[in-house]
C-alpha cells in the first residue's frame, strides 16, 4: 500500500509545486504577484484531483473558497423546481449554466462572503486537477504576508466589481433595468 | 462490480485509510507510552501562544525558522533573568513551606476543630459531616505527597524542559504543512468541511489558551502584589500557585487561596490578616470576573455559565483535575465539529 501511495503521487511534492506555480502564474487573481510572492502562495494552496461525476461542491452548501482548473472540465449547474408534464407534480431539474476549462476559476465569492452558501453545484465532466484557495488560506496570508494578501484582495474586489457590471448589463439587456 | 467509481476515488480511499491508521497509532502511542501526553499538550499550548508572535515576525520578512530561533533566544534570556532573580527565592520558599506545611495544617485543623466542637451541639448536622477529621486525612495525604513526590516532579520537569521546546519548534515551523498534509489525504467530499473545521478549532483553541493564560497571569500578578504589600511570607510561591490553580475553572480559585489563608493564619494568628489575604484573593478574582472574562473570554467561547459548571462537573468525574481543565476546550472542539456538520449536512438540505 505504501508503494502504491508513493507511486500515486502522494510524495511527489516537486511535480505538484511546478504544476501549481504555472497555474497560479496564469490566473488573473495572482497575476500581480512577483515570483517570490507566488512561491509563498504556492505553499498554502491545495491541489485536489477529481474523477468524472464527482461534485467539487454542492448547491446550498456553505462555501469555503475558490478553485482554479489546472486540468479537466467542470460543469456549473443549478437545480430548479419544474412541473412534471405527466404527473403534474413538482420535481427537481438540473440546469447546466456553463462549462469551465483549464485556467478558469469558480467559487471566488466564498473568499469574501462570511455566510455564503454555494449558488450552484460544480460537477466534474472530465477528470480534473484543481487548485483550491480558501478563506482560511487568504486570512493566513493576510496575517503573515499582508502585501500579498492586499494584492489578492484587490484583485478579488476587481473581479467581483466586474461581475456586478456584467450582471447589470445583462439585466438591462433583458429589460429589468432601464 | 468494484466499490470505487474511478481510480481517483480508490486512491483517495487508500490515502484516507492510511491517515486513519496513522492517527489511531499516534493516539495509542501517546496514551500508552508514559510521559508523552504532558509534553505534547504543553507544546500545543506553547505553539498557540507563540504562533501570533512568529506570524508578526514573518510579516517583517524574517524567515520563519530564524523567527522561532530569535523568540527562543529572547525567551531563554527572560527565563534566565527571572531564574537568576527569583529561582532561589521560589525554591527557598517552597522548601520552607514544605517543612512548615504539616504544622500549618495541624494548627488550621485544630482551630477548625474548636469551631466545629463549639457549633456541633447547636447544629447536629455538623457533627454528622465530621469535616475536621476528613480535612485532617486530606491534609496528611497532601503533606506526605508534597514530601515524597518532589523528586519525581523535578525529574518530570526536566524532561518537559527538554521535550516541550523541541516539539514546539517543529509545530511552529511545520504546523501549516502538517495541516495541509492531513487535508490532502481527506476524501474530496469531506475536504471543505475538514478545512473549515480545522480552521474553526484552531481559532477557538488559540483564543481560549491565550485568554486562560492571560487570566492566570493577571490573577497571579494581583495576588503577588497584594501579598507582598501585606507582608505575607512565600508571596511569590503562593501567587504562582493561585495563578496556576486559576486555570481550573470555578473551584480552582478557592483551592488556590487556601494555602495563602493558612499561611496568613499560621504566621500572624490574626483574624484581620486572614481577612486582608482573603480580600487580596477576592480582588484578583473580581478583576478577573469584571474585566478579563467579559472583555476577553466571553468573546472567544460562547457558552452559558451554567453549561460551563455542568461541563466541569462531568470533566472532574471522568478525569479529576485534568478533566476539569480540559472540559471546556474539549466541548469547544465538539461544538465546532457539530456546527460544521450541522451547517453542511442539515442546513444545506
């Protein structure tokens, strides 16, 4: 079993570090960090592997942080109640909102919202390797490396602001806002 | 049909089983090998205390290992300075007290016997309780153990002095890495819950330990200054004892005050002096209750005082004094676990 664990990559620290560093460098959230700062972030993020059909997180569950896709495909989906035409009873239906691929990220709202519940589920469509960056990690980095923490927090604010503008434009397009 | 949906699920299952096995092995070793639990618990306390200091130093771009070494160096200097000034005094006070203890107890118990004899005719239930003889038995046991157990205490103290800094160094240096290693082995579906749970437990325990030790230090300092002004013998030893006993909730402060009251009575035979010493201990407790607990403690643990009493009774029944000290922090951990499970499983549904 130990040999299997060894070969499975449990102790392949260096490989994982290279993968994480490359993915972080490409991500908008960490793009303003220097090489030294990236290597500090590198030490606190988590690398996770998922099989097809697994859920990264479920809708309505408390969120702990965000994920960056290193490899694979993730489907972001929500459940909504619809009326079954045959039985005329309410049933839950899954709606695929979007499909995310390499270098995309999701779940970033949980980094700043204290009691946030996930607004959608993230389901693995193709075997995936993800980098997890969570609120406790952000708080730790703000505590030990405030400059890095500030840069990341500023980027999160920018991204959320951008999302808000996009949502307003979408609402305007659909006629909800004049 | 295989029990795993895919290769990753199988790999994670084996990793998780491996972690559980190692955890069980560690728990068995810690509890069966004598003298392991104490240093580990004390190292955890020291780690929680020093963690914020090391983080502040790291914020100023000092390498973590170097920061720990600097803190160790500063602490060694402080301990050396205190030892040079107070060690002889503390040891002398302790050894004199050790010799005087049987006499002190004898006189206090004789006085209590007189009081009991005076009132037992009036209040029959006092004679049935037979407080004096019970106290006499306890006092003989305590003075005997104080005389016989000192060498054993000194030898276990020496092993603590060697082991605690060693364990603490690695917990401070690699604590974050150990945490990430544990999380890496958790199955995907429990990963976020595990991460949040570890974070909550860490935050609660860190705050709890810092607040309790701050309380103990404040009570000890107030008692020391008061006893010094009142001119009570063994002031330093009695203050350290009161501070340490303050860590035992509710009954600790009372037990912590008993030696001080006994010493005050033995050396002065004055009721006024006993009153003054009682007032000093009371002042320490009032400062604790009025300032420290509302300003520091209640913000950290949100538990009703009634529940605290119940927890301490259960802790004392299960593990004696250690149980009384551990009852509240263990409850905090269980509460954090319950909160995580509740919000993730019940509320999410």
